[in-house]
C-alpha cells in the first residue's frame, strides 16, 4: 500500500502547486478550440493530466519516495482537472 503524504505538509503543498500550475495552463490552452484535435474530449483532458503528473514531479525535481510522490501528484492532477472541467461546464 502506498503511504499518503500528509495533507497540508510542505511536500503536499509543493506537489499541489506544481499540479495546479500545469493543469491550469493546459486547461487555459485547451479552452481555445484551435488547440484541440478532432478526437479531443474533456474526459481525455482529465486522463492526460493524471497521466502526466509524474513527469511534472520529475521535471520539478520533487524529492521523496518516487512512488508516493507520483501517486499523490496523480490524485491532485485528476482532482484539479475534474474541478476545472466541471466548473467550466456550469
């Protein structure tokens, strides 16, 4: 079982900030239809963000147990992407 990083800890905030920056940048880009392909869906966007979260952790050199950090990043990325897509569709 993967141990969670304590919510509100410095590490959790670092991971959340990186995820928020990347997900919101992608969301802003994809709100412009010019950047969407013919097969684009917002469900794909959510999956794409979750799948790329571990790469964001690597690029930003987040220290810690790689499995734990990546799992937390994937959860945060999915949650943020789902929230943005939901609010945009209201």
